[in-house]
């Protein structure tokens, strides 16, 4: 964990954000810096500590299988960046 | 079947659960409907929306787990599976990663000769379905070559149950038998419509081959895009053959995803140029864990209906009914119920099954009325069977009586009485009939005396017909023999 | 009948009383507020969207209800809503280009409960983009200035709501607090900023930043107003599975006049000596003030608290990287064309997100990615447990904890250009967020900065155990009543407007 070099290109690809070369370099430096600070966590003894899953201790917060009103299609599609009739339209999907 | 190599197959199924509403919101869960009308902030992934799990979906998956003998986790949770795709409203899917609701268990399935086999399950977990995209602008509606895509989010958020099997299956036929057993059980439990044509059952196969006798695993490929059980069988068979051919010629199997091409009957590599997905699973902070108590599991266990595999064993082992006939019954719960009622009234299984799957099913097809809803009640059928057993009517007459009963002519006993269809065994009554027949067909008699013994059957048939089927065929045959040999 | 204008500078409680008693109508209060907004906004810039029409319509409705005999806890009270909370028909931007034109088709539960209580939504306030920031400078859509010194930041991320309340453009501001985003701007703008226990207020309709940390809370001019707001909003919501079913004991009726019988923990690791002479003196005076009110001061230790910032800046970005994936140009918001859908994603998110948001998405994605998940995300969640354990230990020997709300008063625009120096602004507030504890910032004095002419407010932070809102607000009220620091100076913005 002590190696704080982040592969910004790979991470940006996962996050689907286009970055310029300049940004890749700048963010690389800034986030590398952050990770240097974060490395302090290595000093903590977390061997026998449970990770906090949730602050609340609730269990089984569920809902009954009962219908609720849906949104009006026109209201929603009116704000779609691109629509075609009753559908949302997106540019072609290449591969998976 | 290749003798040197055996297939090793595992099946991964996605089953849409039958609930009134979606997994994490109150939108309707219904097949079809106008596009983009069953959407809300939650299932559309609007900013600020939050998921709340559907109690019924959880009940369903617990029921399924118990039915397959899985271990139900006392403590399970939801995780986010992160990836971008236009039919994913949040660009992550709420699923279960390392703590699924159910683990282990097995699906009992049966093959052609009736042998019951078992395929172990790895896990069963809950997740949400994606929206549906149609690809436009290409010549075949497929994604490659399309210019744009249209998305309908009605299906987004529908509860999905993923069943992963161990690679215990050893042929394409077994894979289909497994799927059929899975399907029957889920139908019997009422948790899904399991219709491949509607997308409520989807499956992928993991296929590899290895030398017969080996216990290690070969490289596997994942086969997708199989849209029917027939496709599954053909696709797996095709892939097995492809892999064996490669291995036998000294080649290496690539670990990849392959899509089944229904039209050309082959699988194609779907290998994308990107790396394998890094889904960055982490526990969904918008949801709290599920606790399913042992008491709850016991309650579900006690209220399970009889499962198809149990019914299969009962019919084949206890009633000695042939597997193919058993399978027909199991696929039709109403018919099976009818059959059981007939048995309960004392009829022998062999008799009952023959009439139910034979004459009655034929009548059902002809008239469009289900057997269980016809005028031939279980009481009537068992009555007819008793009449045959007691030799009061012949089996030929039984067919006629059932048909008349079906068409509303009343109770079988009354029909027999009214139409005078009682079996005639009395030689006194039959002798005139026999003599009449012999007198009317001198050429046939001559044939017989000339050595053509098989015309006897023809003569028996004539007498039967003349007697409207009531003549006891055994007695008729005896009488004919007597008459013909005596010259 | 009190002049509506004068009424605008009173508390929400007083406004509600006046409207309920029909000494003034909600419509009049609303009109006066809208006028004040017009006059003040050129200087302060608290609002991204003013909802004049909706406000007047809502006011008319409140007046009808009051006329029919209803007593509404927040009748006619002008409400500023941070622009990361959905309100049907209102532009809801999160301070981001990617939602610059988005109109919410539904209302968040918290806001709905405020409206049910009679509050009038005056407008949507500016904030750091997607609530990521401590100064409001990260907003892509506007600049908000500190009403006490227009060359300084109002704090963040709920800077707009804090400024609106401080400048009398609303009586209650709703903010959201993830690592200090209510408490810190509250301190910077000389108002009360309150973050309830995690799960007390529904997050349904709050546009998520870090799901396990976000909480909605009030920014108000008095602790009593914060209590009234909390009482109106708190409670289980079936639309939010993380909202708690713990019964809500109303806080407004339990406000205290003194602190007798209470033990207040002073955190050894949070020695104000580290903050320089002026701040040190003010905090020591504040602690002494608590003692004068009858509190017994005890020293407590939070040894893991120093790891709070590191812990937070792994967990919050990780969650936000996933929460912000939905902003992809497909269904709503900004879309920038691409050669294919992935190209569209890349271009849309590059254009739509600002720098800080990108930074956090990147670091969060990295922390969750294969090979790093255990070393970063899981380890941080374990550190979080240790921090929560520290608090549990501390609360064994005290009822409340007192410490600074921020390490300095409001700084000048551009002063914290290094990202990490900005992250340190949350140093005192992050540990409470990680533990999910209720915490409040109350004005506790004034500092004359070396680089400015105007006296600047600072805030005392009080924190309680889980679900101890009643006790916490009660104690904060006692301190506020005895010290009344707000009265010492009027905001520059007010002087400029008058």
C-alpha cells in the first residue's frame, strides 16, 4: 500500500471521465500527495478491528410488495438529453 | 459422444421473480406495457433517489433456497457492482457479492431413461434487472453496426434471482434437463413465470472439456445469447464439439465469452478489446443488512409444496410410471392433481395413467377443454377403470363410454346401461354372431383353412364391431377357433 | 403588526408565532423576504434560484391553513434550501454544470416535511459542487460571499444556506453535512449549524455525495430555530432504508438555561493552542463559559481523531465515485456528444464536473479498485470503527464534547488553493461525521483577522452521543442564551443593504 502512484489513466477510464494529459499529470500529483497523507492509516493497528459497514444498526428495513405511482413519462422524457418517441436515445454502444 | 473427452458444464441462470412491484421501488413488475411508463426516481436513477428492498422478493429467494436444500445465510447484504452501460440507471447494479442469501444446495433433474441426477448449486442471490435497449440503424437489429440505441427502463429494477450451478453437468442434454427441472420447481413454488421467451428466465453456460477420467478442469468459455432450451442444447453441443476439436488437434482453449449464433449454428467470440471488468464491489451504504432467522427458514420449510423432483420420484418409484409419462404429468399440475384424485379413488396407476395421458388428453386436445375441467370427473374415470377391471366392459367400450361421457351424455355406468354396452362373454349370445360372421365371409374362412392364420384377428375385429365392442374378444377368439377347426 | 422587514431579522420561532397569531400573514413575510433577497443578492449571492412564484403560492396556502385554525410550527418561515435537495418543479443543480438545467420531478422528504410544517421555500442556495468543498468556491454556477466580509468565503459546502440566513434572506437554511458542511459554514457565517445523528433525517431526495455520512440539518440564527427545524424533519422515512426508527423526542420543548449536572469533555488532542493566540483565547473563554453555566469540564481523549481526515478522504470519495456514476448524459442533465456512448460518457463527465469533483471521483475509484480495496477502503472503514470507539470511550466520562468547529475563521477567496489544505478545514468536524454523532456549531466569539477589516465570527462545536439531539440542542441553547455572541456585530451585508 505504501506505493502511492496511481494509474490515473486507468482510473479515469473506469470512471468514464476524459482527461487531458495536463490533467492526468496534475491529478496524479495531487492525488499522490493525498495518498501520502492517507498512508498514515498504516500506523493504526486494525488487525482485530471490524470495518464499519454502517453507522446505524438497523436490520431488515424492507418495504411491502405494494404498488406506488410511477412518474409521468412525458415529464421524464422532456428532460432527456435526447429522446426518440417513447424512448431515451443514446449514441451507438460498441462492444459490451 | 466423444470417448476420449467429456464435457464439463455449469449453468448460470437469471430468473425474474414474480412480485407485484420492483426490487427496490413501488413501480409495477409486469411484462410488456408501454415503454418508460413503469419508472420512478428510484428505478430511473434520478439524483437523490434511494432503494428500499421488496420483502416479497426476499421471501421468494428464501423459498427457492430452502426448496433446493441450500444454506440460507442468517446474515446477508447487498453490494454495488459498478460499471457503466446505458441500460443501467445508476451505472451500478445493486447485487450481492460475498454474502448471498443462499449458498449450496442442489437441483435434482432426470434424464431420458428416468434416472434422477443431481447438480449442485454454488449460490443463489438477489439483484436488480437492467433496462432494455434496442439497437437501431443496423441491418439485423444487433448491436454491431447500429447507429444508436433506444432504451426502455420499464424492466430496470425488476427483482432478479441469480442461480449459479457447479460444473456438474456432463452433456448438453443434461444441461437442458437441469434447466427443465429448475424451471418446473420455480413454477411449482410460484416464484416466477420462468418464460425464456419473455425473458423471465435467461441463462448462460460455462463449458469446458477434459480427458475422460481426469479430475482437473480445462479452460472454460462462457456461452451467451441462448434464447430457448433448444438453443441451449444446440449451443452447448456445438461448443463442446468445437473445444474437443481444438484439444484433439493439440490447440489451446481461450478463456473468453462466446455468443451463440442461432442462424448459423455456431458460437462466436465476443472478446472485447478492453480488459476484464473491475466491478469495484463494495457494500451498498444505502441499504442495511438482511437477517433471516432459523425460525423463518423452518417456517418456509414447513410450508413448501411437494416439489417436482419429489413428485417424480413418487411416480416413477412408487407407481412405476415411465419417466416420459411422469414428465408429462409433472409439467401439468392440474393434470397431475386429477391423476392423483383418480388414484385416491382406488384405480391402479398403470390404468389411470394410460387413460389420462391417452384418451382423455386426446379429447382435451380435440375439444380445447382441460381434462381436469371436463365432464369426466375423477370419480367417473375411476368408475370406468373399475368396470374394465371387473370385466364388465371391454377396453374398447371404455374408450367409447369415456368419449360419450366427455361430450355430456352423463355418467359412464348409465351410458353402459342405456346403450347396452356391457361386455358379452356369454357364449350363448356370441355363437350366433360368430356364425353370422363366418357365413358372411367365406373367402376369409377359406384363407384361414388354407393356412393364413393371421386372418383370425380380422374376424375377431369384425365380431367386435358387430357387437359394438361389447363382445369379449377372448371368448370370440375361442369360438372362432372352435368353429374354424371343426370344419 | 410588526413591520415585515423588521420581522425578517427575528428568529423563525418569532416569525411563526406572528403568522400563527395572524399578526402578520405568510404572504407579507414572503414578499418582504423576496424584497430583501433582491437587495442583498448582488453582494452575497446566496441563491442560485429564487422561487418567487412558488414561494408566494406556498405562502397563500399557509395563510389558508392558518385561517382554518391550523397551528403550524414553522408558519410562514422563509426557508432557504441547499441546491442539492430536490423540490418538485425547482431547478436543482448541486452547484454543477452537469445539472445546470435539471428540474426535479419530486420533492425530498425533509423538504416536504418542512413545507408541511408551514415553511416557505424562498429559493435554492449555492453550494460547493455536489457538496464537495469547505468554502463554496467549488460551485460551478455562482459565487457566494461571506455576509461579514464580502472578500471572504462563507464556508462550505452549505455556504449559500449559511450566508442566506446570516444576511436575513431566510430564517432557516437547510444544508447537508458530510464531513462538516453545515457546521463549518455555520461557524464562518456566525450562525447555528446543526448536524443530527446519521439516520435521523431522511436522505430521500438529497442528492448523494457520501451515503454513509450525508445528513440534512438546519442553519439558523438561534438554537431554538434549529431545534424547531429538527423536530419538523426528523423521524423514520420508509423511502430511506438508512433512516432510523429510533423515536424522536422533540428538542424544542427541552431547551435548557444552564448546564448544571452536565459533564463536558474537552478533547486533549484538539488543543486550541494549535490555532494561534486569538483563537486559543476565544476557545478557552468559551470553555470557561460552559463552566460558568454549571458544566463540569473533564478531559477526554480521542487518540484516533487525528486520522479522521485521512479516513474520510478515502471513504467519502469511494462512495461518491459510485453515487456520481449516474451522471452520464443518458437520462437527464448535461450531454456532450461522443462518437459512441462511451465517448459520450467521457466527454459529458469531463465537461460537466469541476476539478474537485473529478479529484474525488478518481481517488474514490482508485480506493475501490481491484488490488487496492482492502488496503484503502476496508482499512479506512476499520479506522472509522476505531474513531467511533474513541467517542464511545469518551462518552463514558462525559455527556457532551466541546471543541472548535473550525481551525480558523472565514478565509479569503483563493486562500486555500492546495487541495489538502482545504481538506484540513474539516479536521474538527470529520470525526463526528465518521461516528455518525449529532453535532452543532454555535457562535462563540469574534476574531479580528490580520488580513481584513471586519471582525469575523467563530464557532464552538458541541457533540453528543448517538441520538442525543435533545440534550445537545438543550445545552447549546443554554450557552447561546448566556453569551449571545451574534448580537455583538451585524453583518457587513446588512449594513450595505440598509
